[in-house]
């Protein structure tokens, strides 16, 4: 083989690799959650997340249906919903769906469980609206759901959101206490590892974030809080959700990853996100707020 022929082969291989890399990047970029200024002229008609006990699979297992839906009056450039499910504070699974020129999104999954557990789901509903002159805006919302499932050999299988009697109240307190103890242990491990002064932050479990739809983060207004939340989900999707989606799609054995802890700086300057990734490594994300004094 001549040097000239070899050179052509090498060039051909490089072009193929560059093309493949571009295609892969383009696909990831398209499916990313991106924050743009919030569109005050459009909003979701409906957003919801639900957890429903379906049936008892056998003596040791049961099935719940996990669903997340959202709807708009008309299609927009890009729609995406991502939902996270936690069982007793531990990540159980992720639902993620996006559509170009999308309007309504509906996702459902049957989840098999065993033993008494507390399930929590939080969903971020998102969309991009494109206007003339390359103007892009976002619409966003969050929804949540929880369900207590009591699977005891002494009583029939049952579920509830709010306790309806003394027995259910006792089960709720037991499950909440066990989960809280586990989460506090995990979060303190992360806080100590990164040497974070807890008194300078307001601690917010990711499952409690939907409460900030109607109340502000420390030292921020409601409007500023919504911008921070939109940018937060952009970072969560890129660094946390895609990592676990890849892990989930590989059918590897699940690891014990717990609800991420958000730490909102009390002076209104930045936000920290603490969690363990799919490889069990401790992670800290830093989200610095925009200079809102320029608004």
C-alpha cells in the first residue's frame, strides 16, 4: 500500500469519527433541558404526577402505577417531562420523554414493590417556545405525588396518602422516621465530606422542591426563584438525571442513591446540590445565581 493510499484511508477514518461525534453530541444537545427566560404569555393547562396501588402480585409483592402527564393548548417547539421516583428516600427509577413540536406528554410505568414503603415522585414539566428573530422562552412547572403502601402479614394490603385512622398514622410515623434517619445519615456524610457550614444554608430535599413554586428561596423574590429553579433543573438533568438514565438503561444492578440535598445560600448568592452518582461517588454541584441587581 502506498503512502498516498494510506493517507486517504486515515483521512476517511477521521472524517467518519468526527461525523459520528457530531451526531452523538447533536442528539444529546437536542434532548437536554435548557432554561430560557420564562414565557409569561403561555402556561400549562394541566400538570400532574400520580402514584396508585394497582394490585397484589403475590404474597410478597405488589404493583403501583407511576404516571406523569402534562398538557398545553397548542404545540410548541419542544416539550420534555422528567420524573424521579424515590422509595423510602432511595432512587427507584426515572421517567423521561421529549417531543419536538410537542403538546401533551403522558408517561406511565408499573413499579413492583415489596414490604411497607413510602413512595415519593417529583416531576419537572418543561417546554421551549420559539418566536421570530430567534427569540426563545421557557415554560415550566413541577408536580409531585406520594403514597404509603402497608404490606403487613397481620393486615390486608392497603395504601394511603393521608392517614385515615390511628393504625395508618402509626405506620406513617414509623416509615417517615426510618427514612429520615437514613437520609440524615447520608446527607451528613456528604456535608462533612465537602466541609460545608450548614448554618449558612437552607436545606431542601429535592422531593420538597415543588413547595418553592409558591414561596421564594432565601433572599430571592418569587420571580427570581423560578429562574433559579429552571436553571437548577437544567443542571440536574445534565449532571444527575442523564447519569442515572444511562445506568438505568444499561440494566445494571441498582445502587443505593438517595434523594439529593439542595442547600440554598441564605444570602441569596448560590445553591449547592449534594448527592452520590451512579458509581457511588460523592458529588457537589454549585449553581451561582445571576446578578439580579441588574434586573
